[in-house]
């Protein structure tokens, strides 16, 4: 007889995953540490690497926020602008990192990297328990967890082939298949902030599908989880609510799971959480800098479903067989998993919401669907090791190529010149102040110092497209508004390239300014009322 409800997780099952799962966790932790170790142990010619393993721009921005706390607990400043602000950014995970950095003195780069290990363990436990709602067979559950941790699609191979495409298509291929988009669980797990958001995301869905209590307890649990979800990673919160909404619509249209009665228990908690999150968001948007940055949610950068066959590879093929299996067995999980995939597909292909942010929420339902067919296939190839090895290679080998791509990105993106490193080292010793510097330097300067910059990260600097060219005009002497800007923005430090003798350190010293040459840069520590001449 087919049960019309999702499968309840047996209380007799251990809440910890079995040892086979922790082997996968150890492999993931080791592989993800390799790019960071390369950045720490190696160095380019005439320079050094930023101690960042993945996604230099985003990670530098995260750590810069963590490095600039506001007056109240949990609140953070945007250090990539010198415009007036009240410090209303809230990302609880980054606030915690900042506290640990100030208490222990351990580098933010190291803390961010090491934080992946406990978060990875918590993520694995959460996934294992969550899968109890979809997999009765313990072996299927183990396979699904392995897939969620280590499986990969064919995106790394497509990236290798990108140079063979027409020039106008190469960028689209690389953009749609980047390993930082999060097409696989392994690629999601490179980012500790994503992991933190994903844990609360799964807790919300788990409490929605399998309420652990009723009444006030259920309401308060759902509210707390949803609020923590939004205050750590808003995109995860949006994804969770959309999935819940699709499930609820499905419960109105179909007489199978998710059960509307069960979903109804979460409605009061969700309503309270949305109200409180709305109040917090309105207060945050009262700050002009935060209002600008929060507008980055909207935009035309979608990711089309066209990439599914490449992105999911062998796991996607197995998921198709998994859908067929659920249909033939009339399993209630099909509605929940299909609704999940449809909801995220609508989000990531949206031309209004910068949909690429929602790609990471697809891999888990695909892995769940693929787990049963792959488990059966592994059992059938038990006596045929060559076939079994080939099957496992198709599923897991692409992950190794993702790691190689990440290591290659260290050499391509993470290098900073010796002169830049000297400027950063000198500014680290100086009192905190506002800095006018090249945008490329501004993108990393607040991460390693206590200074704020006039122009830095493109997504956290208001009017970035205007400020970049204006800085170049200042540097070349084609803009006479430099002195006014220094006064208006309370600039304390200037960093300019040595070109055309405009900012020659020797000449500036003659005029009484504290100017120091660092190879290709001149750094000026301004005293009040003494702008450069």
C-alpha cells in the first residue's frame, strides 16, 4: 500500500551519519583546502597571493564586512565607500568571524577557511537527517549523501572546451558552467557562508515537512529558523519561501504530499518571521548605503535551464530514472521534489532577480532523485568491478577537475604585486581613515586593514561605474575636483600610481606632505588642511 504522506524518519535511527559518510566529509574537506594551501605555501614571481582559496572578490568582500563592525552587536559597516552610513548590515556568520578575529588575533583569512570544517560537519548531519523524509532505505540515504557531498556534472569539461567555441559564445559557456555557481553540492561547499545558509534552509524545510511539535513551539521554531536564515543568507531565505509556496500550491491541487494540514502548521511561524524580517529590512533600508547594496538582488543575470544536461551530468541522467521510478511506484516524494525543482528553476532563470544566485538550491533534490537508481546500479555491478568503477568515475571524477580549476584560478586571479603588498603592509600600521586609491586596490584594502575606501568592490560601492573613471581622471590630472573630494569625504590617505610625475614622493615631501614611494605607487598621509598640490 502506498502511503499518502512523506516517510517519517524512524526515531530508532541514529542522528549521526554512519562512518561511510564521514569518509566523504574528510575527502571534501581535504579537496577544498587545497586551493587555500596553494595560496599560503606558494607565491607568484614578484608578488604574493591573497590567502583566499575560492572566489577572490566575494570572499574579500565578506571578510571586509567582518573586519568593520558597527557600534551595536551583529551590525556591520560597508567599508567600500566613504559616504555617510550608520552601519546596518546584518550577516550573523560574518559578525561571529569578526568577533573571533578580534578576540583571538587569528587572521580572518584563516578563520574563514577553517570555519568550513565545523560547518561541513553540521551540514552533513543536517542533510542526513533531512533525507529521512525521502529515503526509507539506508543504503539509498548513504548514496544520496555521498552525491550531495562529492558528485559533479560535466561543467568542468565544458569549461575546458570553451576556447573551441566562437568568441561571442565563450563567455556564455564559462558564465553558465562556472564551478562557483554551485551546480553541485561540492561546489556549494567551497563557501562557508553558503553552507551556513544551507543548514538553516534545510532546517526550515525539515520542520515544514516533519513538524517536531505543535502550537506555540512549532510557531516559535519556524519563526526563529526563518529569521536566522534571512539574517545569515537572504537568498537562501527567498529560495526556502518559494519552495514552501510551491508545495502549498501543490497541496491545493493534489491529494498527495506535502500534506496541506502539515504545511498549515508552519503558516503562523512564517507569517511572524516575515513580519519581523520586513520591519528589520525597512529599518536597514533607512540607511542610503544599505539601500543601494540591497538593490543588487534585482538584475538581469539569469542562468537558463539549458545548462542542466551539462551541469548535472551523470547525476542528472540518474535523476531522470529516479523520476520514472517514483512515478511507477506512485511515491508521494515526487510532488515535493518536483515542486522544489520547479520553484528553483523559476528563480534561477528569472531575468528580474539576478537568478544565478539560486542555482545552489537545485543539487539536493537532483541527488535525492538520482540516489535510488544509482544504488540499484551499484548493486547490479557488484560482481563487475570495471563497470562499477566506470559508473563511479562518471559521477565523482568531475569533482577533481573542479578542484584543478580552483587551483588554476589561484594563479590567475589571486596574485598581488610586491608593490601592492608593501602598500597594504604600510597602511595596516596606520590609524584607521578613509582612503582614495585605485579601485582594484580598494577591493582588497578594507579586508586586510581597518580603513575604508572611496571606491572598492563593484557591488558594495555606490556609483561604482562613475567613481572608477573619476579616480583615473584624478590620477592623470584631468580632474580638478580632487581637493573638494578630499574635504567632502574626509580622505586621510591617497594612493596613486607614479605616472607623469604628478604624485612624485620627493616633490610632495618638499611641500610638507608625508609621502612615501612604494615602487609603482605613492602613498600620501594627509594632515588636516594639506591637500596635495
